[in-house]
């Protein structure tokens, strides 16, 4: 006797909806924080007056750009999930 096919959709109950909503909110928070950190690292060398500290922060600009791109990716994924969730309902 063959096994039944695997389910293609998740069950629609309050527990899974709450978990999905929490995961989406976590993505939003992570995205906003990464964008803020990235912007802070990329822009801050222009406002720091100490030349030594300015050089240190300017040398870490690659990390700032990475955080900025990662934050934008999180925000894009959050937006994609929100838009697809609205279409399903």
C-alpha cells in the first residue's frame, strides 16, 4: 500500500498564524536594525573629528556596506512575505 502524498499547504490554525506573524515581525526588526547599523558605519567617518578614530571607522566601511545590504535583503523578504500573505487571503 503506497503512502499518501505530502501536504502542500500548512494548516490554517491560530498557532501557525501567530508563528508566521512573529517570524515576519522578527525579519522587520532585524532589517531595520541592520540598515541603521550599516548607515551608521558608512556615514559616521564624515562626522567624527578625531583623525585616528575616523580612520578606524573608515577602514570598516566594508562591514557597514554588508550590514546595509543584509538589512535591505531582510526588509525585502519581509515585504515579499507581507504581499504574498495578502494575496492568499
